[in-house]
């Protein structure tokens, strides 16, 4: 169990699932850079994070709901949570001014250029569900990732494999934070779409291409140009 002072941002799990080095550059070295993709994502999240409470027949919608888990050592916000009535009378919570029991259904908002079903978004969503389970004492079996452009959802099942992945990433995140260690880069196809591509310099520092080899090629190119 972690203390409140030891909690790390839940949003960091999405970075961890994509790239450990990206998480460390943001969280440890305080480096951040926007690109078109991150700007689009921020605009969509601003729409979701209105803090409004909306009531519909058979459903209560809450936006920007704070969540935390002392077991995982994370805290953050859920974009949108739909509280649905529990039909079988079990596994729910009471809501002020509402009859019966209600179960939270977390929804994560993402821009359309992102792959809604990618592991990073499923990890983020599942982490929110694990926080709710700890805070409210109710089981949550699924949630959804919302595609802001297509305006449709993709259902995400919080199966044992995904839950274990979230827990492993949370442990690794705290391990890196305690060590204040930024992992070495590993050049991947996805690097080109990362907003931290320039400060990360994966081509120059990747283990697959040592610095000495990078410098050698650079000198060779200079000699050819000369």
C-alpha cells in the first residue's frame, strides 16, 4: 500500500504502456512537447472534463470524477462515468437522491487518429476501473473507449490479463520513479508519431544504434559532402 504522498499520476500508465522512456521524460525530467495529435487529444478531453452531472432515464452521467488507488499508488481523473442501475440487486452503490443500487461504467475519450483499442488506452481505462473497485467496493467488469470523431464506443473487458498488465505497469512506474532513472531509447516505428521524438533522440541514442556508430556515420556523411 502506498501513502497519499506517494501517489503518481494515473495518466502515466498510458505513457508507460506506450514507452517507458516517454513516461520518464515527462515525469522524471519534466520534458513535454505538443504535436498535432496531442493538441487534438487535449481539445477532446477539455470537452469531456466539463465537471457536469447529467441525468438521463435510467442513467446518471458524471464528468471529471477524481479517482485513486492506494494499492496501485496512482491518482487521477476519469473522463466520463455512467452510473447504471443494478438490475439484480447486487454489486452496486447507493447514490444520493436515487433509489436502488448503481454501478459505475468508466468511459475514456480519445481522438480518432489514435487506435481506440490499443493497449495504452485499455490500460488507462482499466486503471480507472481498479480505482473505482477499491474506492467503492464494487466489481466493474467493463468500460468503453470513445472515438471522438466517429462518435462510437469500443467496449473494453477488464479481464485478468489486462488487470495484471495494469498492476505490473504501476509497479514498474514506481520503481523507475524511486530510482529517478530514465530508460535508454529503443527505436520503434511508433517513435515518429511521438510528440517527444526530438528531445528523446531515439535514432541517436538507441541501443540498436550505439552513439559511436551514430557519430561514425555522421562523420562519413560530412566527408562525402566535403
